[in-house]
């Protein structure tokens, strides 16, 4: 294991501790490989009954993939490195989704992008009052990946399209309400929960979770449920924007402002990607995302978006316009 991921087994429970606090546990390729290797070892080990994934950072579960490193590969022309990162990250996402043993992600802090890939696909996703979730990729000229084109369209109503297009960050209560999280546990109770998960040797994960779970806080999505479903249930991106403009209320104006900050190309491909993902398997979604990731990182908006948000942090990207047929060109078909 590298120094950013610690793997251990205690009384039959495997524990993966993300430990790259200076980068908010952003996943680099070595971390992806370390997690994948441990899960493979434990999958076929009868002495390991369950897996728990948590973070050493008091602020973040995982800030996502190390997208700055991907940008460096793009700028240097190292396309093989770019493909390797996405290939291995998506392979890990699929392994977690198909894992035959309980896989419990403890999200005490924020989870974004790739952080959802190593949590949402698991059998249990525990959140505390400090947790939040977001898929902010359209703001950096990219799209919601890590299998998001499979799980976002399966959230209630227009929630998935809303989260995927806007990159909105949602609270623990909203995550439980829409299904991204499965259990709410107050942060003060996490040590006791983790003791019970380990103490049971992986044999009674459901019992341990039930003993510590509490009613989730209120969801901020509830007040805007009808607007989200109406506006983001539209048949085209243009109609989404039109319905928001027609709404005219404060919430709709704020959402429109967020969408106008995003890459037009990223919005176009995200809408079509989620539309296709609604009728695809996870394996099909991941394969489509891999092809799209290779194509979209060649577009100018990707390097420019990462520069503006993560490198220079001026938050003033110069987006290229998205012409007719952009989504079809990048996605194929």
C-alpha cells in the first residue's frame, strides 16, 4: 500500500482508510490501485466478512479524482496516462458495485466526483451531519462520470438531472432523501458504530447500522421538489433552460446562473449521457463514460475549466461555444 491508503483487517472486517488530507483525499492512480488490490484480496478471503471505507480527514471523505494530474497528462500529450486513470478508476467503481460482501462507506465530510464512485456504489452509505455530496464536473468542462450516468437517472424525478447539470452540493439529509446515502449517523456516534462494525467481524453489518442510525435531517430538496421535477424532467437541455426562465422565481434564477457558469459543451453531453444512462446497465454506462472521457478531455473546455477552478482558481473560464450536434459528436450516434 502507498502512504495515502491504509488497509487493515480487524476481527474479520477489512478497513480502508483514505489518508491524503492535504489533497482532501483526491484519488490519484496509486490510490485507485491500492483500493482495488485490497478489495480483490478480501473478496475471496473467507476470514473477511465486510469492508469499511472511511477518511482520516475531518473535512473530506474524498474530493474526487485527481483531475489536475489528468489535465497535466492532457497538456503533455500523455494520452496513455489519461486513459489509464479513467480505465482503472471505472474498473474500481464496477468492483465496488458488484462486491459480494457488505461494503460500508462512512462519509463524514464532503464527497465529490470520484468520492461518490467509492461510496455510492457500495451496499451501505453512512452520512453524518457534516457530510455533503456533489458532482460538479460541468463546472470544469467535464461530465458526471464514475458510473453517475447510471445512478443519477435512477434518483427520484428530476433530481439526478438537476445534480448532474448544476453540480449542486447537497446535504446529508438530501442525500438520504434521494437515495445517495442509506443511513444517517451523528458524527459523535461514529466511533461506536465503527467498533460495532469491526466487533461483529462483518457478520452483522445490518444490525450495527440499524443500532446507530437516526432520522436524517430535513432535505433542502423538498421545498423545490415540484420545480426540480418539472424543469429537469424536460425532454431537451433547451427545454430545461426554457422552463427555468419561465419559472422566474428566485430559486430558478439562481439555478440558471449556475448553469450559465458551466461549460456549454459539458452541459450538452451531460444531458444526453444521463438520458442514455437511464436505459443502460452500469457496465454499459462505464464503457460509454470511458469513451466520452477520452473524447472530452481533447476538447479545449476541459483544460480551461480545470485551470480556472483548480489551478489558477480565478473561476473565470473562457468556454468554447457548443455548436449543434456537439453531444452526438462526442458521444457517437
